C-alpha cells in the first residue's frame, strides 16, 4: 500500500515496544529465529495463516497488520524524559537562542508566521495561520495540568526557579502566577496547508530541526524568509514556563501515519532534583525502545481524546502543525487582558504580513491569518480574520495594482500606482573566484498617494521572499512639502520573477539580514561571503531614493494643466475619500477609471475592496458631482452593470461573503446633470441597501 510503513520496519518496532526479542517471538510462533529476522529485514513476508498468529501474539487484529497505521498492543506510558547533566560538569542556565529576540507577542507572531509561509505546501492556496489565546481557570485548568502530567514536572520547576539567573527568575514569576492566581494562559498557533513536522525522530528533517536541535534552519528551498534557525525559539521565549506542546499533521507519512504526531519540549536551566543533576531540556512522549535511545521520550501518535485534553485538537486534516505555548505572556508589558493581547497579535500580523495577505484578481493571497480569544472554552473575542486594508489600505492598493498589471510609469491622477525599476548590483561570491561575475537584479519600487487613515506614511517599505516586511526606511533628498505617499520596494522573489539574477539577489539580501530580519546591513555572513557588499547596499538605497524622487517630482510638475486638471475633475482615490465616513467593516471604493463620452455622460469603471462578512452584501452605488462648495448634487444612473465578482439586480450591487474584490461599471444619465459633465468632476460612493429590499 502506498504511504504504508514497510512490514519489516513495523514488526521490528512492535517487538521493541513489547520488549520481546526475535528469538522469543520465533519460539512463540514455533519457527526459527532466521525466519523472523527475514521478516524484519524485509527479505521475506509471513504466510497468511502465520499473520493470524502474529496478530494474536502482538495483541492486535489482522487489519492492523495489513494497514500498519497504528502500533499493536497497549499504548506505552506517556511521560517526561529529562536530559541528564553533562559528565564534564558543564551547565547551561537557559537556551541562548531565546535571547536573540525580544520576548513579546509581536515578535512571536512575525517569526512563527514567517516559518509557516516558508513551509507553504500547495502554492495554489494560501497557508492559513490562526492564533488562539485561551485562559484556563478552575476545573478547566486542573484538567489540563493533569493531562500535562504536572505532578512529574513540578519538582523540576521548583528546583529551576531557585536559580538566581535570568531564566530562573522568569520561571519563579510563572510559578507564582499559576499558584496564586490559579490561572494559566495558553497561546496556540495552528497552520494549515503547510508541510508539518516531517522526518525521523533523531535524523535530519523538519521534526528534528524544531524539536531536537538548535540553530538548524532546515529550510526546504531558497525562497524561505529565515536562515538562522532561531525563529522557533520565540515560542519557548514567550512561555513563562519554557514549555511548548506540538501536534503535527504531516504532508509525508512517517511510520505509515500522518495525523496527530504529538510531542512536548520543555526548556529549563540546569537543576538538581532528588540528588540527580539535569542539563536543561525535557521531552514529553512515549519511551523509545531503540537501544541507542532507550528511555528517551519520543513523539507518539496520539488519539483524538488525548489531543483534546492537551488543547491541541485541529479542525481539519489539512497538513500543518499546532504549537501550544503554555504560560504565555507578552514581555513587552503593554498587553495584559485577552482583548489587549488579541489586538497586539492582530496588529503585528497586519503590519508584517499585509503584503502576503493581499490578493489580485488573478492571484490568491499567500497567507490568511486570524486571531481569537477564549476563556474556559467560551469566546471572549470571536475569530477575526486579519484584513490588510484595515491598517494599510494604500500599501495593499499599490501591491494589488502591481499583481493585476495596472501600474503606470508616472502618476497623473490620484489613486494611481507608479512602478519604476531599481537596480541592485549583486557582487559575486568570494568562493566563486576573482573572475566570477555578479548579477544585476531588477527590483521594483511602487509609489502611490497615502490614505487618510495611514498611521505611518512617506516611507519605503522593503520586502523580499514571500513578501514579509523587512524594514521601512525614510528616503533621503525629498524636497519639502511633498504630499504624503506610500512606497513599496519589491526585491528578490517578491517581484514575482524567477530568474538567476533574482535567486542571486534573494540570497544576497537574506545574508544582509540579522536574526530579527528587520533591516539590510553589513552582517558578518554578508561581508564574509561577498566582496564590496556594504558598498552595493549603499548604492541600492541610493537607487531607491533616486527612483522615488523621480516619481514624486513628475507627479507635481506641470502647474495647473494636464494631469492636475484631470486630478481635479475625477477623484480616483476613493479609499481615502470614504475612510472618514465608513467603519472598517464597510466596502470601500479602491479605484475608479472614468471619461466623458460623446453624449456628455460619465462612463465609469469602479473597483471595490470588500471586507469579510457572514452574509451577502447588498449595496447602492451613488454618483455625485464633486463641487468646491455646497452640497454635492447626486446624479442618476442611465446604466449599471456588473463586471467581476458581483451581480447587479434592480440597481443594487450584490456581493457574496467570500469575495474580497468586486468591479462594476456605470453610465450617468445626462438629463440629471446640473451642468455639463466636462465642467465638473464626479465621485462614487457606496451605501448599504436595506436587507429586506433586495
């Protein structure tokens, strides 16, 4: 059977689990040891009648021998294995990797979500990441601690908390809060359409890189955002108890199975319990039966009841991993309540991944992210999907225009997005020799006017790879009085290109990032690998600034003629125009394209951005003359028609709940114009129709 563990491997593990030697097994079957050895090594298979007897001895049924999707006999006891202290007397008072980042939830959201993006499985679908805050008290807390086998852990925590080192003090506070407040905060991060923790228990693979090793990045391709293998440490750093539980659904079977691979890892400092010294980490799992790892806790294939008791149950069989941070806290100290923590996570996701969550008409988003908060199983804040338009409407608008191929060479009207090339000269690798040639990469700078509700603007937001924001830098050399703008620099794979120069630029910029991946600078890796690297980065920044000055300069040239007249006649930036009147939950006009036809009517093409909603949208498009003073007179529509992702019924625009962008067209009725169309501009507004009238 495809994806089924080989019978010999399966049988060998069952014998080790039961503590039975091949000779003892052969004796019970009344066969020779050589026959059993041939089965285990895969050189032969038992006859059908022998399979029945094997099932009886292993205390299982014949179907299990055929499918081999479960272990035979009773489950081995789940428990904690603590690593014994080093024989040479060395001590670690914490995991140094956890100190590479600030231990706050915003950093955790950034690092963990980037890891999920790096492990995106099906490129035709977004990876889905959900953050769940869950506060436990009373019986709910007691039940969880029992499933966690807290009685086994508590002596180790008590001993570790007595240390005067930094980690010991954090543990002491975590224990105090648990004992005095009788409350525990869990933070679970689930991803779907991701690879899952595949690979063997101790050998090379995703599982070992996360659970067994430090500084092992194990990225599957050169498109990955991370490279240090440090991002996973933010999970343990966000736990006052240094404890993370894991449940993974694998994209590739291991031991013939894929669902509910469960393990726990605890990071404690050196400690002494009952006269025995322990090195630091511990693992929750079943005892291994391999001779070289005998007694070590390894992952196990849990049943649905166990994962539910550990608060690790997943809502689909889509591959991916659930991480549960036990005793979660925000070290930044700005968030205390569930509502505050929910808001901090939502903002961090929107700020770092607005580009990955932006889709176009022909391309889906790379990422869908949501946050929810519960207390003892009851929702405090329902699950809310993070919408990039809520915090970064102009940036999302610029990227969507690039994805849809609707950028322009220069800004001649408000709401347009200009795209200009920015050269990055990638020097050759030192290892390639003196005669090696570098690459010239074409990065892309997008520029558009800022939206009214943008908290930050007039910066260049730089990104590569899967379009995670790396840094936002202030440009140099802009003249005073420049209108607020938003600019996005797409480099490497963020451009959508896949050529050799793009691969070279991606590797160069990744090497220029520190562990936080929050800037491009002269890191040790960069200067060691590339000649003249700092100068090339300086030139790249200068090229960005020059490209921006070129776009901004052209935008304001020409006095009151040409583009300026068109800008006054037709307002195309409706997201900013309506943001002061609409809440975040209302559809917004993203862009409008219009002209006056030969009959004197305005012909308009309108694109909307649509937020998430449970019910169908029922909207009324309204067109008005845009005058300098007084009320704006409304015009009548001579014609309204749907174009993309919507329907037009009796003058009402109907949009399904799962649609995020819609497009319609309209022609104004000349008879309703108070003046000729050429003498005034128009604006388009969207109002919500009464539900009962549809």
